[in-house]
C-alpha cells in the first residue's frame, strides 16, 4: 500500500495527536454539525493505529534499483536513510556480512527482524546514532558469526538477561557507549565467553555489583569513562582475570577502588576523579601495571607511604594537573632497587609539589622526567635535580 512518506516518518507523533483529537471531538460532539459517536471515533483510531503499526513493522527491501541503501562486497551501507526498522530484505542470492545502519530512526530491535535470512552471515552490526530504547530477548538469534555489535549513541536504559543469547562464541567487541544505562540487574553479560572489548563510556552508571561482569573470562579491555561511578563491589572484577586495559576516567570516585581479580591488568586510568588520597598498597591486587594514569585529579592532596609498592614493572606514571597535590611520601614506591627495568616516563608536572625525595625512584633509570610547573623550594633537599645525567623534559624547573 502506497503511503505518504511524511505520514510514515512521523507515525508515532501522528498517533498521539490523533488520540488527543479524538478526545476533543468526543467532548465537543454536541456542537458539531454531524453526529459522531464514541465507538466510531475509537474505530477510526484503531484503523489508523493498525495502519501505522503495519507500516512500521513491514520489511524494507534494500539495495535494489529504487530501494534505499547500497550493497557492495558483502557490506550493506544504510547510513542516513531515515529507516525506522532493521527488518530489511535483499535480493535472493545476496550475502551480507556487515550492516551499517547509522543515523537512522530505529527505536527497537526484535528477534527475527534484523536482516532476516542473513543472520548466520552477519559479522558486523553498526547501529550508531539511532533512537533504540529496547532490545528484545534473543534479538540476535541465529547470528552465530557476529563479531562486532555497535550500539552507541542510542537510548538504551536497561540490559536484560537473555539480550545477548546466541552470541556466546562469536561476539568479540560490544560498544554500548553514549546510552542511558544506570544499573545492571544480574549477570547481563554472562555467556559472552569470547568477548574481548566492552565499551560503557558516557552512561549514567552509578555502580557495579559482584554479578555485573560474571562470565567475561576472556575480556581484555573495559572502559567506563564519563560515568557516575562512586563505588564498585570489591568482588566485581573476579571474572576479569584477563583484562589488560581498564579505564574509569572522569567518574565520581573519592577513594581508589579495590581491583581484586585483575591480576593481568597492565594499563589503568583513574584520571579526573575526585580522589583525595592514594593510600598505602592501593594497587596491591594489580602488580603487573605498566601504565598508570592519575592526571587532572582536582582533590588529590597526597600519596602515602607504599602507595605504589609492588609495581616493579611500571613503565609510565602520569600524575600531572593535580592542583592540590603537595606531598608524595619518600617511600611511595617502596625500595627502588626492586624495579625490573627502566621507567619510560614519570610526569609530575603542574602540581603543587615543593619538594621530592631523591630516593623516591631510581631517577637515572627514567627515560623522561617531567617536573615543571611546581612551586619547588630550591634548597639542599633538591640538589639532586641538578645532576646532568637526569633526563628532564619540558620547561625549566625554576
């Protein structure tokens, strides 16, 4: 059935307006020149609603001469097509391994309504910049080859158990950034046994419990930047024994979280959190950290004795732009002779440090030292900084 495109595009708002209009017509029925009964008005609304529902649920044929999208080499490019459904069909014999359907008007994903007939071939689904609010259980049923599922910049607020059923042994990359996720009920990711990358950036997430990441035994990288995290259950990471990269940049942590279970962690970013103190043995559960980023922490005042003890493989410490940082304990790293190899970068610039102990680190084994833009007290305690063998970078210290 041919229909006006503007009607299809604005079907949801049309239904809302129609309902409001029907209500007003019924109230004013005695002033109208023609007789109208409530059953007739209801029947009219039902007909319009049915027409809209059928229009939005019907499949759309793509990559034909007159249809939307372009297909080439197994890639269906449906970006910017104002599509309201992922229920797409292609010519017989066509195989689609990647569907790009970015910047459209899709609001929900349902089982059997995502490129039906192509499920087993799909390897990449890119739904960026839609209006997806709801993903039904088993929406990705039959997609046994799906490797990348990209859902950023949508309106998803809830993840249900069963949502990712059938992706157990294929899904490697899951991007849920820029959605409306707040909490997680139960082990919503369990079963994703080969997932390597999970992106939860830019969601209003406040906490994780000890079930959130259950079953993610192969996860390598987890990023939850720009969220609202204040606490994390101390057992939340027990399944993440292979995670190497973890980023919690720009959250609301006031204390350093407990990282129990992350024995393979190599890169950690806690920048831009309102942490006040780096306490003793803060990183005892993650002894293999090589890159530690603690920059732009506006409330950080001091680093305590043995705060970095055990990090003998550390290659890079970035802790600059902490305006209140005045004190780093002499033994913050423990005995410096235990460092396994040279440190690449130590950046303590642009803080409020007035002194720094020469025994804090094996400074001659640091390839790049940045200490500028601190209010140093130039006395005998800082004489070691004049050693010509030290590899200072950037501005002068005075």
